């Protein structure tokens, strides 16, 4: 029996959701975008993607100003910032088609476990995105580099995710997105954190780009020692990252277009930073395995201090 | 036999040297000030001190535009930034009266040992200043809080410093400066570093005051964990700081007038920061005793990155 193609809901049409959703729509999949502030603009002008692989636009995407209006879909892509998850959680279950799943395209660790509590027996799959993109205007995405996704199912729901994993992978590949499957969600999450923990926090605290960190001896030492801490934590938690990953990531980042990580952009825009997902949750998981991450904890506390300063500036302005 | 009163040379008439030198002069001691950029202004307008203990000024201090012109003195007070020591070192020996000494009123650790190599058999005494003061204009010092000094002689030259220590203490006390003697220079240096390492670096990296750090839970945790690292290093080096010093310093800083540490002011003014004295030297000393200071090393590398950014901004402007 031939199955219907998968339908996708993009919960959060920003730099990341907007990019992947537009690719899926462009490849012919039924794709439904939830937007807030950009809704009116996209309704009039559509979605626009500037990509290193070629620009394209969608004149009339299927868009919704909130979750109430969204039809049930096969794959709910959680692509907003994790700091906003709380507003979406209560809707997830009712917006899943039978046999559907939530695909968590977010940073951090432990979020799939939290989502699972809201979706009954449905599958929850982690999606680790290696993407450099920015939203440069309403409904206007600029794709700078990379774009691959690693799919990693939540182990406690692996029976449900098994039939979906390959289908999602094929859909993404069909949409031009390099996609692989990793059966160890924890290891995959630590792997992503190994980049996020040094580069997101340091780019905020030191007001610098990834390239400036890599061009400085002190900057590279900061990055490397934080990465070593993440590696040790992944081992302590029983979900080790692959060997030689540190050197590989340093090499990749050196070649990368100079880039402001998402946390730096959030900081510049006076928006909430993903401190909880990228720092506090990994610290808590390591701590639960009797492991301390001194440098990561220090960077987290520095970010918390800066965020408090932001809120002070906001309230006094 | 009654001895002549001590004569003092103030090598660097800034926030610290200007304050202590003015107090010594005011108390009747022969005090000779070396100044660079402020020389002409002070020649015309004198030295002015605004102090919480009462304002005073010196209309015609004995001032010198460089070391060549300075007469030999009993006590050479090294009160410039340690980053500028290299210009003064070759002059020290010839500007010492027989039986005189160098009093190192600087931050860091290991500087007395370095000075000793330039002054033959003369005594070298560390002077640890607990002072909140700023230079707010040419020859214009603002004394905000505290002001005590701990004198601690370099052990290898203790025979030479013995006859001087009490006389210097008495002179300083006579000038209204609360002064005590600590026979363990290493322990005294670590004690001062326990404040300098967290507050100087964090106030630069996080662009905040001492009070903002103490009013934030994350900020206080940053300060305390760095202090714990300094305490452990002082023990590893065989020169332990006094017990309960951490709680005492946190308490004192909470009560202190909100204050920008000297490194923060240097950073704001695009001037060299004392990264070597306050971070790299303590790190090297701890490392020589097989002890690592992860958080201190991380803060040092962050400061180095920021200083590189400063020099980039300077060279591009």
C-alpha cells in the first residue's frame, strides 16, 4: 500500500523553521507554518529564502497565526526557541495525526523527554540541526552555510518512531537536506552541545564572532577546554560523543563563514537567551551522573548575569 | 641616636600613589612625586585629594617629570601599574639611599622577586593596598573608601627589611594610613588576589560593578567559586590565606561603595590591563606547584580576548 506523503507543521517560522519548512514546501510536501509577528507580512508578501544553494520564495504558503487554526499533521516540527516551548506544549497532542510525531529541532538536552509527557504514546524524535541561517526581515530567511540534520529518536518511544524515521529522513533528503539517523539521542545531543556550549556563550560574553574566537590563541583555548568538558560529561553520562570530534569541530568552525550564533543575536535583540536548554539542562544531567562542569557552570553564570543586566536595561528604558 | 625621618619617592602619581603620597606629604614627610602626563598641570595647580576622611590639597609638591631628576630616597614606592614596571626597573638601584628599600604597592604575585634582581642587596617590601580611589582629573584624586596597607617583606631580604618595616609602618600610621605587618609575603599576596581575581576580571567581562555582582545570585556564585580556587591555590603553594577569608571579603564587598575596579577603568580607557600580574603570574605559580586553576584560567583567556579586541579597535581607528 502506498502511503500518503507526510504532512509537516512548522511551529515557529524563524531562521531555522522558516528555512527547513520552505525547503519541504518547495519539494512538494504539505507544509503548514505557524507565525506570530510576521503573519500579516507573509500573508501579503510570502516567504523568501536567500540561500547559498540558490534563492527561492513561496508566494502563498499555508500559514496560521496561532495553534488553534492549525490542522493536524504527521510531523510537528518544534522550531521555535526552547524558551517559548511552554506556550506550545498543551496543543501538541491534539495537532498530531494518528501515528504522527513531534520532531524537536531545538538546542539543548532533555527536551524530548519533556515533550513526551505531553503527547501520550506518540513518537518524539530529536532533530539536531547544523545550520547557519538568520532571519533578516519578516518572512525573510538568509541561509549562510551548512544545513544538515541528525535524526535521533527518544529511546522510550522507539517502537512508535521506527516506522517514521526513514520516511522523515527520505522527505528531508528529497527536500535537499542532508539527513542521517543516530540511534543514540543522548550522544547526538551532547555532540551538538559540544559546539553550542562554547560558541553561543563566548560570542555573547566576549561580543565576538566564531571566527574571532578561532583566530585568537586565547579564544581557541577557551573553546577547546569547554569542548573537553562537554566530552568528559558525555562519557560520564554514558552517552559518549564520537572520538576526535573536538578537532573536527574546530576545523569545521575555522572554515565556516564568520557567524553570530543564535544566542548572540538574541542578546543583541534583547530577547531571552536559551541558557536553560544549552547550559542549565546539560549541567543538571552531568550533575545527576556525579560529574561537574566548572567552566560550563562559570559561562552559564556569566550569561545569567548579562541577562539580568538586559532586563534591568529594559525595565529602566 | 635619633634617625632622620624617612623620605619617600612616589613612582607613579595616580589614584593610588597620588593618594598615599599626598597623605605622607601632608603628615610632614619629605615626599617626591614622579609624574608623566600630569606634570605641567600639577606644577601649576598642585595636587588635590577629595577623601571620605576630608579633602585637602598640596599647592607645591616636589615633582619630577622622570626618574633622572628624582633625588635618592629611603623608600621608593612603586605605585604605577605593573604593566609599566619595565621603564622604572633600571633606575631603582641608583635612586635608593643607603639602607633604603623598594615598597611594591602593586597587584599580583611574584613582582617583589623580580624587583629584587634590580636593587642589589636592598630590601624589597610588598605593600598590599586595600583602597578604593580613582584619578578623576590631572593631579586630582578621589578617595572613595578604605585605604589600609599590609606590609610584607620579601623573605630572602628579611635581614635588610627588618630595621625598615617598623619605621615605614609608623610613618604610614602617622600619615593616617591603617598599616599592619605580615611576615608571609606569599600568603599576603594570595589574600589580595582573592579579591582581585574575581572582581577585576568579572567587572570587565560582564561590564558590571562590584555591587551588581554581589546583588546577583549568579554573580555571587561566580565570585565565590573563583575565591575558592584562589584559596586552594594558596594552600597548594604552601602560603595559605587565613581561614574564613572568603566570607569576610564577600561581606566587606557587599558593604563597599559600588566601585569599578582598576582593571575595568583601564579597559574603559583602552589602557593595558594588569592581566599578567593578576592572572598569569598566579596561574604560573600555582602550576609550578602542580595545581590548576580552571576558572581563573578561563577568566584570564576571556580578558586576553577582550584586550585583543581593544587593540584591534585601536589600530583600526
